[in-house]
C-alpha cells in the first residue's frame, strides 16, 4: 500500500518572523586562532540572511546584532 505524503504550506507576513541562531567557530586573526560566536538571522519570507561575528555570545551582543540586522 502506498502512502501519500502530506505537506502544509507555510506562509509568513513580511517583516514579522525570522530564525535566529548562534554558532561557535574558530577563526584566525593576525595568525592566531581565536574562538568567535556567529550571530545568524534568516528571514522566514525571503530567506535573506544576516551574519555577524562577536568575541562572546552575551545578551549585549545579541541585542546589538538584532539592531544591526534590522538597520
């Protein structure tokens, strides 16, 4: 017996929803390996993305990244 797959299309209003994540990375700055935290925001409508690296993943960086993304 074959099973039919069911899909429910998702739709989002413009400018209302985004997905936000933090990622940890090792980066090389002036020849030295350092830990960096990458803020990533993706629009649920357009799929457009914003990325910014920080030396820490604290609330201040989180808020600063949001402000920069919306600017």
